[in-house]
C-alpha cells in the first residue's frame, strides 16, 4: 500500500530575515512566517488532504509551524530531534556575512570541522526518521515539518515522478509530497507557498 509523506519547511523566522545560520539555535516565527504556516494549512484544506499523524523537528520554529497547520485537527502531534536542521557547530546563530570566507567554503562539509554536521549527515538523519515513522502500521498520511537542508537534500537525493515541478530554491513553507512504499520514497509533487528564496 502506498502511503503519503507531506514534508514542509517551517515558516519564516527572525533569523531568516537577519540572514543568520540558524542550525540548532532558534528564533521565533515572524508575522510572515505565521501567515506562511496558515497558507500551508489552507493549501492542504483546498486539496482535501488529511493527516493521521504529524511530526516536527523539536526546534520551536518547526513546532510552531506544525501546530499552526494542525490547529483543531484531532490527530497526534510529535517532535523528533531527527528532523532538526543541519548543525553549523560554533556558527549556529551567526550572520552569514560574519562567517570567515563564507563565499569560498564547501558548505556541504565545512561545518563538520567546527563542531557541526555535514549536509549529508543531516539529510540522512531526517530520512531515517521519516522512514521509521512511515513503517508504523497506523501511519498512512503523515505531516513532517523540518528545515531547509533536510527538505532540499531529500528533494535532490530521492527519485521524482514524471512531471514534478522543478525546484530552483526551497523557500519557507514549501511542500514536498512523497509516496512511500516498501521503504522507498518517490517525490510526486512540489509546491512553493512563498516567493522568498532559500539561502544558507
């Protein structure tokens, strides 16, 4: 039986506006971020999509997004460290422009050297978390709220069904829809809610 994974990037935060590497640090949703979460909810309602479970990263920006999307829904909601953003180590919370030689580093691997993770480690962590959840017999249609690196990494790593919209960036509030069967995920839809581009 094919199950459905609905993977969402959290709404805009104060650190997004300030162009900071959030990583495992946190900052609150902006007013625009709240509006994005409500727009995601509206999109699901318009598509007549219902969840039986909801999961988010245990970082507050993802939790707040999940609760805004699921408000009033009679479904269990959980948090998981596995859905966290990539850790940028000592640079968590730093402005992008203040990171030494930011333009010249390999952003996928550099932060491992300063106490963080590689992008691959963060994406694999999120993937394993989603697969573990989707293996459960009572989970058929699940919402997952995560962050820019896991969302973009899974989009770029997993197979796509024909005709899926090409993502040029991964804005706050974007939605990736995957079919899950026999431990395999395939992207079947991609939706941009906002116009703002995602950058590290």
